[in-house]
């Protein structure tokens, strides 16, 4: 199963097309831009508490049968946070000192 490749940052709603090098994801595919991860979220996913990694870029060219952006298109469903900034900050404060691999 391919990653969902959500089209936007869940925090600031910035467009994050499939080729965006500043897209970050957690293990649940929550998607944020690098700026939000670094300046607002403190590398703490506000949904699950995990850390973020750069989202992989899906190949445009089909070099193997069925494996390309055209064959497995990105999601067009925009996702938005359900938490406010104060709640996110409080949650991150309790988790950010713990390395992601130990959360």
C-alpha cells in the first residue's frame, strides 16, 4: 500500500504537492510542512505524539509496472488539525524532551 501523500500541511494549510521537499510525516501519515514541524510543533505530532521525517517523493516516471505517481495518485482530501495552538503547545511541552524513538 502506498503512502497517502496528503495535499496540505495540517497546521497552516500550505500546499504540499507530491514533489514537495518540505513535507514531513509521522508514522500515521499525518502531514505538516517543515516550518510548522520546527517552529510550532517542536517535532511532536499533535495527533499521536510521534516524531516527523521527510516525506518520500513518489516517482513521476513508471520505471516498474504500476509504480508511479500516475498509477498511484496522491490524495486530494485536505486534512486540518482539530487542536488549537494552546493545546498543541501544551501537548508538545510534555513530549518534546523525549526522543521520538523512545516516545
